[in-house]
C-alpha cells in the first residue's frame, strides 16, 4: 500500500515530537487517525458517546506512551489500533461490572429493610469523610506509576494482567508497583485503623 508507506514516516515523526511534549504533533496525529479509531471503537462499544470516550482515552495513552513507541513492533496506525481496541474492550468489561453492581444493588433494595438500618450517625459520617480525605491524600503522594496501577486494580477492579495491558507495562513491573504503592499507603494510613473499643 504506497499511501500507507508514504504516511508512515510522518506518523513516526509526530510520535517522536509527542515524546518531546509537542501538543501540536498530538493534535495532528489525532486529525490523521481519529476518525478511523472512532469507527473501530464504535464497532466494539456500539454507543457514539462511549466510542468518543474510548478514542480520547486511547490518544491520551498514546501521548503518555509516545516515548516508548517502537517502530520495529509495527506501524503507528497499528499501535493506535491496538491501544484503541484495548480501551474499547476495557470499557465493555467495565460495563459488565457496572451491570452486576446495579443488579446487586437492585436486589438489595428489594429486600425488606432491617431494623436499625438507615443513615449513619453524624460522628460516623465525619470519620468516614476524614478517612476518605486521608486515603485520597495518601494516593496523591504516591509516584504516578504506582498510583495509576493501584487505581486501576482497586477502583476499576482490573486484574494485574488487565492493568499491565492497560498501561502497556510488563506484568512483573505492575505487580511490583502495586506492592510498593500498597506498602506506602499502609504506612501513610497506619493511624487510621479503627481504635479498639475499651
């Protein structure tokens, strides 16, 4: 395909410029490939708004990972296609998890309320809010790679393999980041353990 061959050097140049922080290059890459990636995403996720979200996430990942792009592993278009497809499949899996959570919540609402259930006491609400603030602050103190891995594993419910795929990192690296990050969180949050009742 002569057109694709002619386009590839420009794409590679744009990736190199993105790796140097050139936002104009990212915009040009999006202009060149965004429509095709949108079409791919729409075929996978089926909803235009979701497809747009997938494409934006994919190009954001391409921006972050531009320095790691390797020409020997395939074309820029192929690389973007892989990222977009992975993001689209992640969204489909997340939808499935959300559907299960909704079903569980609906089933719980259908059960009769137990005596004493309802709103938490104000002091309990304050403690829970303080804990949430402390956890967020501790997460914010982690190095970005550790924080990303932990957020994907614990807040999005991804397996270590899925986190490695999402971040385009080796599985061992992801496991190490999660382990080190959790140790730091444990240390930072050690004072939040519930006090024993005397």
